[in-house]
C-alpha cells in the first residue's frame, strides 16, 4: 500500500544525503517528476558531477529499459533512480558493471524478503520467485577508449498496484513478499550501500572481482538453462570475469556473449 508520506521520506533523505556510504548517494537529488533520471544524471555528468551523484524521482514519465523499452512507473509505487559512476575501465569490462549492480540490488532485497527467493537474470534483471522486480540500465560516456562516466539507472518495484496486462504474470514487487512494512527511502539506502560495495570490489579487480563473479554465479538463475541470445543458442555455463555469459552451443563450442536479450 502506497503511503503519502513515503514521498516525503525520500525528499528528507535527499536533503541530508546518505550518511552510511562513502560516495554513493552522498550528493542526492529528489525530484517529484522527470522524464528520465538517466538523462538528468547524464546532463549532470556533462557539467562535472562527481562519482556517486544520484537523482531519484517520485515518478518518471519517459523511463526506459534495455533496447528502448518503457519502464512502467506510476507515482509513488516504484523506486526509480540513477547513480553516476566514473569507473575509468576498458569498454570491454562495462557489462560487469551492470551485473555488479544487479548483484547489489539482490543483496539489498535480502534485507526485506527471503534471500532464497531472490535471483539475478543475466544481464540486467533482478527477480523474486522468478518474477521481475528490478532492472538495471547502464549508459556510458567513452573517452580515450575508457568508460569515463557510466550512468547506472535502476528501476525497482516497491509497492503493490494493479499491473498492466502485459506485466501481470511476469512482474512483482517487494511489498508482495516483504517480511514487514517498508519505505522507498530505506530501500534506496540499502541499494546504494550495496552498490558502493559491489562497484568498489569490481573496480578493485583481482580476487575481489573474482569473488563477485562467484557470488553472481550462485545467484544467477540463467546458468544451467537453455538460452537464445541474438543468434547464439545453447546452455548458459558460467559468467566470465568481465561479465560475459559463456554459452555452450549444440556443436559443443563455447562462445562468450557480452550483451543481448535472452529469449
């Protein structure tokens, strides 16, 4: 059930910033309505906004997911926000950023629902009981061959409401599975805290990144299933250290898919 004061809690959080993180959400802007928080953060990045700058919206009128899909976002029901990162990593590594953030969202959801029900679907969805609860969209700015700025957009269904017919059997929200009452402000803080930890580990590389990949593999419900991704068909075997999905085709050959949509 959406409470009117929930929006005010987000506004209050923005006024003080997130106090439990070092960089994620320290500079936090709340807007009642916007076209796209990703667009807002991209413009802020162009003006020099710092690593961790975040915009959260009460409602989004032109939110989008991968491949231009619309993210259904009625007033007060969803948590829609975008986080600016300045990773300075090779472009080939960028798929790992979306996966790290997906893992962060899954970790955050563990605070509110049974962790055994929460999984990550490669490359950018987080699910509860195999129904989509959140999506991640990363849009980058490349300079000198490196990912200089990456806008991480997260759309997370928090409160129950009537679903559009097209989503009725495939989407869910935290409230439908939560152990107790919750607010979007506390969910936002949980996600930002988790994002900071997973992004830091990803950027650190080495054993820290390999540990992330192992955890992703343990939570990825795509692995072990048959997939068809932009012409690559077979069984999803594992996730490599850069976030690519390793697929073994019917011919026995293993191929790495860096991006695409599973069908």
